C-alpha cells in the first residue's frame, strides 16, 4: 500500500514538472503553437471538381496551366503558332493605270460642241501573300494582282522587292509570284482534308494597310461551294475576321501550319452577315501551285460542255421529264458532241457515280487528266443515253465555241 502511494506521488510530481516545463517553453517561444501555412491552405481548400481531372496538360500548342489554391485555371495562347507562321506572310502592294473619260462641261453638253477627253490615274490596292518555298515562291489571290502593272512585296521583317507573276489561275482565284530577297522564311503546309468544324483557325494578313494583323476564330464549315466566287469552289468557312487587305493571306491552325488562303467574306453592305469568311483549302492550293510551277498554268480535264442545274418546275416548262443537270451548250468539235451529247440533255451519272450538281460534275472532271476515257449517262428527252469519250483539256476560263 505504501509502495502504491509512493508511485502515485512520483507520477503527480512528474506531470506537474512536465506542465511547468511546457508552459516555460511556450512562454519563451510562442510560435510553436502556430499551424504551418501550407497545411492550413490544404485544409481550407475545397475538393477539386471532377471535370478538372480532364483539363488538358501543357502542350506545344501554347497552353499554360496556373495552379492556384482553390482551382486550376487554363490559359490558352497561340503566340508560338503565330511566331512560327507570321514571318512567311507578306504584304502585297499593287498599282495599275486606269484611263477615264472626262465629263463634258455643262455648256458643251447643252450645245454639243465638245470633243471627249481622257485622263489617266494610278489605282493602288492592298493584299497579302504567303511564302511557300525557299526559292521565293509566294501564293496569293488572283484578284489581288489582276491587271496590276507593278507588284511590290514587303516581308514582316521590313525587306521589300518587286515581284514577278509566275502564273495565274482565275478558276480557283489563285496566283503564284516570285521574289528575290535572299534567305526567306517559309510557311509550313498543313492538311485541309482533316479539318473539322470547331478546329482553331487564325487569319494573318494586312487588313486596311495596318501592317500584319492576327485574328482568331474557328473552322465553321468545310466544303462550301456554289457561292459564285470562283469556278471551282471548296471553301473553308471561318469566323476569324477577314477584312479588305486580308485577301491572299494565311489561315493557319493552332500548330502554325497553313490550312488555307483567305479569299473572301460575304457582303457586309447594309448590315450584312458578320463572321462568315472563306479560305481556299491548302490541299487545293498545293496542287495548283505545283502545276503552275511546272507548266506555267493549271491543266484540267473538260467535257467540252457547260452544265446547269434546273428545277422540276423549269424542266416542265421546257418539256423535260424532270429537273437535274442539263447541258446548256456544248463545244461543236468536242468528243462529247461527237459522242452524241446535245444541249438539253440531262446528265445523271459520270462513270457510274450519280451526279447531284453542276459544280460536282465540273469539279470531278477537272481532276481527270486530259485523254482519260469517261462514261456519261443521262437522258435525251425521254430516252436514256450513255456516251463514252475522252476528256479534253480545259481552255483558259472554260471558253469555247458552243452549239446552243
């Protein structure tokens, strides 16, 4: 019993001494009672939302992740893509002499005593272009340099020189220029056949003479046609702002690769649509440039006839069984005419594949090499017909002496 009582006294004494020592230590260094800041932050932070685990990691596309105490904030930048592509986008300045007839003075108009006089003025315009190889080959829109008597190209680094026209293709609104300025930046060509609506698109050009400008949007649609902008239309539609002076400039993806040549916007007069621009896909550009560099022009297949779409109502007025693709005129000395095709015939298929539009027929034939044997199916009045003949080379502008 005495031993137990002694043991309790020892424990009580030890506890008292420990508390006293602890009080002295805390009094001497009170910071020992503070919680670490990072531990407090961790306990105060809410649990991360489930979707944050799917946030993209930093990549070469320019994405940067800022990790904060409460949430992760993803900030996207396309500065690296622009830095890779922008040096290869050039400004194009053109000039041509325009002759105008001067107006007669009021008195001369009254008495008819006036000989017409003419005056000349220099018309200047702006555009953009893209350097596509180290030899100084530049791609732009044909309408940018059409009729120009002088073409001056200025690089993003300030260098400038006169450019020469290598070739033009009005059917796609493309032109190829050549400039000599030593070592040149070159645009990397991407692919347009893999584009999807929603892909990032950046337009680089020289709008309103403001020098190089970048606008950002997305690919709104692909395969746009029947807009009346060119003979062969397969445009990329984008909402990246395209303004006067942007024509011929670059449409690039988030990696800085060329995916199209900016060419047009829908008419904005009288409060027209905004954010609807069009670019020529790079796959088409690549083929046109290759042929111009090799032959000086583009070689395309042609049937020797002009197709046009007509509705069922129009067909009924003409005494035809139904609407579709009809031949409106045909080259008299063409293989198609020799095979029996005539104006007014309906065309339903090419090489066994159904034709749904005049644009489709022209485009598919244009891809064929002249001399290729094709089979055209359709109807002559109420009688079906099949004509087999060779494709001929498309003349400049598709012009021909035709039978109506």
